[in-house]
C-alpha cells in the first residue's frame, strides 16, 4: 500500500512536469529540444560536477529548469537575482560551456513545482517572452531587474569565492 502511494505521487509529479514542458511548446508554437538530467562537469578555478534537471533549447532561447516537489524547496527571485542561491547559476555556467553565444541568448530559468505547476516560478531576460507567459497564466514569472550578463558575471564571481572559501576551510565546527 505504501509503495502504491509513492508510485502514485511519482507518476502524478512526472505527468505534471511533462505537461508543463508541453505547455511551453504550445505557448511558443514550437517543439523545444528538451533534455532531462543533463550531465555536466567543468574545471575553471574550481571543479564542478552535476546534472541540469531540465535543459531546453529552441532557436535563440535556452531554458534552465530545476524540478522541485513543492514550491517550498525553491529559491526566491530575490535570492536568485542577488546570487544568494547559486543552483540555477551553476546550470547557466554549465550551459554556457556547451551552447555557443549563450550570454546573448534569451534565457528562461526557474523552478518547476511538480506538485502544483501553477506555483512554479520562472525568470527571463526577455520582456516579450515574459508577456507570453503572463498572458498564459501558467505560473509566476519575472523579468530580471538587472541585465542578465551582469547577473551571470556576478554569479561566476560568487561561485569562485565560495569555492575558495571551501578550499581554505580547515575547521568544520558543528553549528
């Protein structure tokens, strides 16, 4: 009985995620090249390995999504824009390594709430795309307040400083 309950929740969340992505396809009137759990590994001034939960590419648009079971696991827009939360920025950095001209593309990044996709939250650097999402009323959305290239550079610098702090840390006191 417990297994069946978990299976039902898993199937429900999976279907919500798939339907959310298909809705974006419909909204843009295009078939986006979606890939799930896209591995990445790079070494700059630090080494980073991981998986982009969901990467979508269509012409000049790049989608970077992280799936969350509920909206409560997602970072706020403020945390993302002030680069207090680096998960989506790590996805962006990984995508920039594989997508030519990444910083000049339209970027849509955010968290997809699988329990209730209407509670998902997307950020973009494109006001026209923002208006399309807003009119569709499919989730919360926001245009970045600062230019994406500036935020992306801030995120790169933040990730380097965090890596340096981790490398120099010698004592890991309990908190």
